[in-house]
C-alpha cells in the first residue's frame, strides 16, 4: 500500500538531505507519536554514551510505535531529532543513523542539540508525526 504522505522538494532552496515540506490528503488520519527513546525492554537506557547505537534503538522504538498505530516509517510526515549534546559532530552521528533508516523517505526534519533528555544516560530521542489514509 502506498503512503498518503507526499514529500515536497524545493529546487530553489539549498540542497538538503530531507524534503522541505510534506502533505497528506484531506481525510488522512494523523498519528502523533511520543518521543521514541532508546529504551531496553526492562526500561533501562540502551547503549549509554553511544550516539549511533541510541539513534538506532530510537528508530527501532519508533517503528514499533508506528506498527501498533497501523503505520510504517513511510507514513511519517515529519520528525524532530533531539540530541543531548552541544557538539555538532554528535548531532550528525545520530542524524546519519536516522537518515539512513528512513532511506528515500527523507521527511522534513529538525535536528536539535539539547541540554538533557528525560531518562538516565539518554542521548537521543525522535519525535514524529505520521499520516495514513482513512
């Protein structure tokens, strides 16, 4: 089944590794996901100190939440990636993992460095909104 999400390119703007905008048709069901955190099944934070591994765990969590909501990663219409660091290299490390997981479905995204996240040893979190046809 094809996604309801349409990614919009902006050739007149700077080349970016994501679409500049996205739409979903009227009548689509929007899914607002809680921030996907890098948590193990027992509630502990996965891979303390490892931005790439935590980003991968966040993607796994995001995919699980999408699945129970009746969606897939190609139904995501936008993301916000939060990285607990002031070092741009750490943000890029997390971004590279997340961007690769989305493949050609390069949704509009915002990448932010933040001071701290909610769980002990947490370095990465992914917020997302998805849209599916009703």
